[in-house]
C-alpha cells in the first residue's frame, strides 16, 4: 500500500473499502501530500480491527463510518474544513480501547469547521477543544446524549449553528438535565441557530431546550422537530416554552 500511494503524488480523492473477512487486520499507511478528500465507509456488519495511519497535510474533507474497533491516526491534518464521524454499536465486543481511540481520532480533526458526529456511547472527555468549529451536528442514540451536549458547549467556543438529533428510545425517562456549571462562551457570544430533531417531549429534552433558549444571548431561531412518539401535545409544549421565555427576538417553531 505504501508503494502504491508513493506512485500517486497528486492524488486528491481517496475512498478506502475493506473486505469483511473475519480475523483480518488491515494496516494502511498512506502518505498523500495533495489529498483533499478521504472517505472510509465500513459496512454495518464490519467487525474487524484495523489500523489507519494517514499523512495528508492538505486534507479538507474527512468522512469515517463504523470504526469502533479501528485505530485511525491523522498526521498534519490542520486544514480540515468538513468532517463526519459515525461510530456504530458493537455491544457484544466493543473494545475497551474505544474511548482512547475515539479521543485520538477526534483530536486529529480538532481544527475542523463543520462536524457531524454520530455515536451510541461517547463521553464528553473524548471531545477535544474545537476552536474553529462553527457548525455542529450531534446524533446520539443513548441517554448520555444530553451529558455530552453540556461538555460540547464548553469545547466549541465559536459555535454558531447547532443541530441535535435525538435517536434515544422513547422509554428513556430517567435522565435529568444537568446544565453546565458556568455559562459556555458560545451561548453568550456566538450561537445563533438551533434545531432539535426527534423531540419526544421528555423532561430532560424540555429542560435542555429551555436552557439553550434562555442562555443563547444571540440566538435567532430554535426549530424543534417533534417525534412520532411525542408524549404531549405541541400546543402544550409551545405554551410551556412561552411561559418562561424572556424578552428576546429568538423565534421558536415546533414542526
């Protein structure tokens, strides 16, 4: 593989597809000085452990799917603009090294401006400080979703556009919203738009949304897309939000 990439000095687009042979460990070391876009789409049933070492100083777009068991290291990835990372769920054999690998991978793309992150279980400590991030989409499918959000707000000081997609089970009623101890800078100085998809009307969702609305000093619009499992009426939700809503120009819309 190294010899192959050395023969492609002006390579700009690379998509890596791996076989699903059980027990095979792929070690891919790629150095591509002109690479702009890298895609590693692994199938949902892919459970092999892999090692990716990518040296791409001009990389602008990075898309990785289903790499729970893999180690991915990006060297010199300081020019990344757009990135999407989707971890899948491997409950029966999730590696204990997953948090370490996730932290390392996300640290490698910490300069990104637009990021989409999807995961079943990820803790806030895995998130680096995303100093350039202005647009973020977060998709989580476990109740840790809201705890991760609080940590994210601290780490993305320049965030302007936040999209939350809640795919937790409708029966998860126990979680309580724990707001950040100190007001995150992004809420007081930068955040302008928020969208929440899959809103079920759970207490933790309502309290988190109201916290964002109350503390988003520059917020222009909050759009809430209700889920088919909505446990209350939209009219009741709107009334509840208007009761606490402080005087501000932010528009709140339930769809």
